[in-house]
C-alpha cells in the first residue's frame, strides 16, 4: 500500500508547448543530463520551488538501493485523456507509474524475483542474506537498471523498455503497464541505465566479462559481445553512452589491462571502451582509452567508474570522462586512445578532488554532464565526493561553505590554436556526496545524496553488510545552482528525510522528482 500526501494543487497548467520529457537516464543517448526543452523553471522563479507532493511506495530495499532515477512523459495519451506521467523503477522487481502532477498511482507491474545471488569470491560463494537490506551493495540483485521509454508512435503510444531481475528484456505499455514486448531472456542481470537506440535495447554487463548486450526489438535477437576478455565491471551509472556513428561506450572498473597476450580477446580494465555491432551479429571492442597509470589506479580501487558524456564542439564530437581518481579527460571518439598504445587523451585536467587517493569517500562518482549556454560556451559539469583539491586545480569561483563532503565542479571547453582543453571555472558549495547533475535554463540541478559511503572501518575492516552504511546515512538535499557561477539559487533543505544511493534528480516541465531509500518519492515545483 502507498500513502499519498498532497501538499498542493496541480503545480502548473501545462500547455502543448511544454514538452520536456525525460525518457532515459541522463535524458538522451549522449547521457548529457541537459534538459534542453525545459521552459518552466528559470533563474527568476526557481526560488519559489516548494514541495508539491510526496508518495510513499511499498518498495523493499536491496542493499542500499530502493527507488531508481525517475523518468517522465508529458501529455501521454491514455484512456482517460492526456496525462503527465512519472515512472519509477523499484529494486524489489517492481515498476510504478504515477500521475506526475498529483502523485496518484496509475499502475504498477511486479515481476517474479530472481533467486538470491551467490555472494563471495569464486570457490567461496554462499547464499546472500534472507533480508535483502543486508546484501552487498556491489551486487544488490533485483532491478536497478533505469528503463528507457520509446518515442510516441502514430497513435501516441509509448513503450517502457527495461530489464527485469532475471535478465529478461520486456516492454510495457506506458499508459497501462500491459506487457507488449517480450520477455526476451538475455541471461544477464542489468545494474545500470538502459539505452534505446535504433530498435535496440542496449545495456552493459557490470560483472565485467560480458561486455555489451542488446536485444533487437524487431527480431527479438539477442546480441552479445565476443573478443573481449573483460577487465573490471562495466560500472557507468547512467549506462552506456552512444556516439554519432552508433558506437556504444562504457567505462570498465578495476581490472587488468593486457591487450598483447591475446590480442583477439583483450583485457581492458580501468578504461573507457567502445563496442560496435558487426555483421556477424556480435558486439566487438572497437577502440578504447586507458590512463597510463591504470595499474596504480587498479591497486587503489580508483577506477574510472563514471558514465562519460559526448557532445559537439566547433564541428567535432568530443567525449568527457572522469572517475574516482578525480581528473577529467577530453577524448576524441574517432581515435579515443590518441596513440597506438591507447594512453593519450586530447586533454587531461589536474586533480580537482581526492588528493588523498581515497577509494570510498572521495573522487568523482556517477556520471559526467554537459551543456551549452546561450553564448555558445560548452560546459562540462562533474560531481565529486570528499573535499576539493584547491592546490592542484585553481577554480576562479569557489562557493561557500567550502566543499568538504562533496559537490560539483564546472569547466569550460576551450580551444587554443586548435587544441581543446578544459578550463576550471567554479566549484560548488559543500554537499554530502555530490551526485550527477542535470541542467535546465542555465541552472545546475543536483543533490547531496546523504549516503554514508564508508566501506571499511578500523574495528570491523571491509564489510559489505549494507545496513551498516544505511544506519549511518543522513538525508538527501536537492540544490539548484547558477550554471555560470555555481551560486546556490535554491535548496530543499531538510524537507527530504531519507538518503538515496546511485540515483539522480529528474526535471520535467517545471518539476523536480527524487526518490529515497525509505521508498518515498518527492515532487518539487511551483504553486499555481
């Protein structure tokens, strides 16, 4: 059962001109986080944001996961007329559809849960705990891969595509929740965001060896990866990113980099790797970038775990990538590694955080975002945990209170004599674990998750019982910042009572949506 608290009437009377949909994690195939079509919230009225409604779901947390990043559709055709809809995936094998204006549940779909995952290293595996809240946060089981929603067909219908807890790709009617596609078994559990691209549902195998998986929506053919020996899990939180030529890119976690011992099955850990679907029906590694200090990173668990983003700048496509080491790389998707050894980016910043090389409470986590302002300046915005590193990277603007627990850093893309670079511009105020931003009308919308990220303690050492972290966590706070200066324009303060883990804030038609570990969904907007 869910409890609905209505705190205001419908926030806005949305006309046909307002159509900021959020159909996948990061908002688009580039995972930019940029809400280009948002017209309601502005720097002038954002100060008037207030809590419109909150809804208590009955989701049952697995490890630290509960509700994933919401998706939103404006003006969906339903049997009762056009509706603004909100879709939220719950880790306990359930997806909810709500009226985005009131929080009323429209439908839900529950899937048969997969058997509990075995936990522990090979040869020493054991069944997970009976209470899923105690599960390892690295392998929570259930459903955590944010779905993707199709464009409307000629009749106005849309389909919500997702991977259930058993690794089946399914499609649900966005208006009713009726199963309209699948299930198609892939044998792979998806942990991060789904891509929908040219009739393919695409996702990564976070376990590391599986590479990219896709399902053809016309033929139901499952395409898997060959010629890839793995090298760390595919950990980009927003899921893979796709460049103009259809190459699918993802970051790989801690693992070995060895492309010479068996060139036909390279190990590509601690890297950004691109895959292409070839004529044999399989995905193959195409290109990659590996930091030259990859082994140093591997030994310290500082993998490049962020989802990169891609964008266009002065007629060329570029990629921005980061990770727990806390540097940002500019890369050329047409030659990602730059040189034959695949170790040369177009540009690399200095450390902007994590000067202590902390694997758990510092570094850049989640995803890189990008946007372009009205003057044509291209920005790259990166979340981080822990304190900033002012001695390594000088930001002309540093907001207060100074970032000690996390925040957001903003860079401008520059071109000097044909060489691109990233110029540091501002660093945000402090927030407890800065999370991947979204951008609208020159504003950066982000949040401090409140998630206690400690994995090891002096008395009990490294411990993966997630209830330890959950008990020590605080609460999430949403922030809206000026995109050019990082100045705080609004925050949710103490309104949100729970923390969240590995999930983003969503913006759609003047409203901000966020979910928390305790199963609550919050909607902030402007009163009518």
